[in-house]
């Protein structure tokens, strides 16, 4: 039993390291947007993407569909008892001009491809037990955008509470 547990811990550690390694290679090409005008431009573009049509559009993507990263946005808050709530709102752009296939994008986030993994709507996540809390969720928006969304929500904690939403916005090429 101890050997089985040790084997599980080692394999989990290796898989976690490989996922972080893939993601860190991807993130090294990201640049923080600091210019106010550029921030406004990206914020407007993100808002336009998120005004997606909620009709039952069947995503027409496959493993070889090409995507270009528009931006990466992280926003949320963190609260520690006795301190002021800290807001986080950052946008990054990629300096890599290469297109990625759906398979490449999903591999970076350690997601296995199949047609049923893509959502058409952004799920709400508030509570710790929500199904989509702490999961990277691929969402297809109007067959033109791929949003990879990761939410980590820990509201109403005894000493700390937080809500962090990480979004990678890709446009179909």
C-alpha cells in the first residue's frame, strides 16, 4: 500500500511539473501591457468578444484549427483578515507571432481533445465547490474565438478569501 501511494505521489508530481513546464514555456512570451491606451484597446476587444451570441452554434473546430493568442488577462481580488482587499487586473500580450493548432493549445494546458469538451457559454463560478472551480475550461465563442478560462474561487475563508479569473483569448486564423 505504501509503495502504491508513493508511486501515485511521484507520478502526480511529474505530471504537475510537466504541465507547469509547458505553461511556463508558453508564458515566457507574454508581455505585461502598461500603456493606458493599449489597456483600453484590449479591454474593449475583450468586452466585444464576451458579448457573444448565445444561440446554439455548433463549434466548427478540430484539432488542426489555427489560433492566434490575442491576450492573456488575469483579474480578481485577494482579502486577508485585518487588511484591505487587493484587486488584481493585468493584461498580457504575446510577442510570439506563430499560430497554434487546437491540439497545441490544449496540450499547453494539459487538456485532452474531444468534441464535447468545448463549452458555448462562460460558466459562473462563485463557490469553492462549483464544478468549474480550479479547472481550465475551453469555451468557443461565435466560432471565432477560443477562451481558455481558469477560475480559483475561495470566498468567505476564515483568514483569507480570494477570487482569481485567468483568461487566454485566442482568435481563429
